[in-house]
C-alpha cells in the first residue's frame, strides 16, 4: 500500500508538471499574449499613452503606466522590478528623451516591440527655458508665439529650432507635453493603431478601426476646446510651469510659466518680479497651480498680488481612477474659462 501511494503521488506530480508546462507553452516569453487574460501585455511610460493604448486596444490589451499616480513624470525613476516588467511585456510605448530612466530601461531590457511616439506627436518648441531674465513681461508672454502665426503643426515643428538656443530639461528637441493638444493625441492614436497591428497581426483591423474612432474623438475634443476659449476677457494665462504650450497654440492663448518646461526648477526672484509685473499690466485675476506640484510659491505670489489661484492638471498621471484623459481636459477647459473670463 505504501509503494502504491508513493507511485500515485509521483503520477499526480507528473501530471501537475505537465499542466504547468502546457500553460507556459501557450505564449512564450516575448511573444504576444503573455498576460494572464491572453491579452497583449503593454507598458506605457506615462498616463496619456496608457489612455490611448486602452482606447485603441480595448479588451485585447492589458496596459499599465510606468509612472504611478501622483508621481512627477519628468523625474521618474524605475526600480529593478519595473525594468523586469518591461522585459517581460509584449510591447512598450514611450516618448524617447522625456524620461531618462525609461530610455535606459528599454535599452537594458530589450523588449521585443517598442513604439517611440516622438515623430507622430510632432514635438515643437512652445515656450522658453527661462534664461531670459532680461526680457520684459510682454516679451516673455509673446516669445513662444513669435514667427509661428498661421503655421500648421508640421511647419511649426520644422521651424521650431531655427536660431533657437534656449536649452531643455530633457533630451528632446521640443516641448514633451504633446498630450495637452488633443490633435497631437489623434496623430499618436493612428500611429498606435498601426503599431498594435504589427504586434498582433490577427487583430489588425480591430486596432486600426479603433484608432480611427479615437482620433476622431480627439479632434472633436480639440474643436470644443478651441470654440469655448475664443471669446475671453484675458488671453494670457499664468501657470506653475510651461506644460500647456501646445494647448496655448491650439487656442491662440498665451502661456506664461513661473517655471519653465521642467517643474523642478525654482523660479528666481527676478522671475517672480516679472510675473508680478505681468499680472498687474494684464489685469490677470488668476494664477494657476498644478496638481502634483507644491502650490506654495504660487499661493504666496497670488496672495501678495491679491489674485485667486485655480488648478490646471498637466495630465501626465491619472490621480483619480474615475477621471480619464477627456475628463481631465474638460476640467482644465472649465477652469481656464473661469479664470480668463470667457463667455
């Protein structure tokens, strides 16, 4: 009886091992369909890319953002676990040069399918890097738009750096915050549809059809933003850092950042004086703080000037799981309307 029980145990163990091996054999590492659900396992470097993957891929993808809620996307640091997750994923979608830790992890992990959205996003110069302390407030407010009126996004991207030597906080030739212009999100959606079609060819028609729908939704959102910010008492908005340059270009408004492209740069006393002068000269009634950035400097400045503070969300992370990219953009629109006195 003892021998038979031992023999039965070995048989059971062998059967279990066979099932495990069979399960592993359904999708080898590096091949599409590694997630438990059988969906593509996709890593997006920050939330707007995660949103697009969710919309284009729907139930055929399982996507996570490498940038957790509440984190500063600009200064993201990945753990060894994060690098391992990139290596094990079916695909990675990122903006090369925006997050150096993601760039390094992709180079180290070598995922089989990688999409860099830089070309599709058509990055352009939208602001200044704040080595212009000698500028007047008027010159600063107008600097981002000089020489680009009437240009298409493509022409603007081509001309963005002619004679320009402002420097950048990132390894990018242009402003990384493309997602704050839904028209650029539309372009990236189409590129993403093509990319997922290559990774998972059997569902190519599904991805491409979804991408077209998402692009149309983004164009509609852009149109709404444009139409509702056309008649405003003020045309200049002041914000913590220059994340909203593409939104300014889209609407014809002027963005002025207390800090530049990089939110970690502390504004100089001279810069704060320039902002104070601008508020007084333009009659601005609001200075915008941002989510995930300490509002203390802005609150002190606003209090000294006797103006209000309101919030804009750069949307690089999803802080509220019940509020998606479109919700964030519509809330930004509402707050801009209120702060700029739009009718």
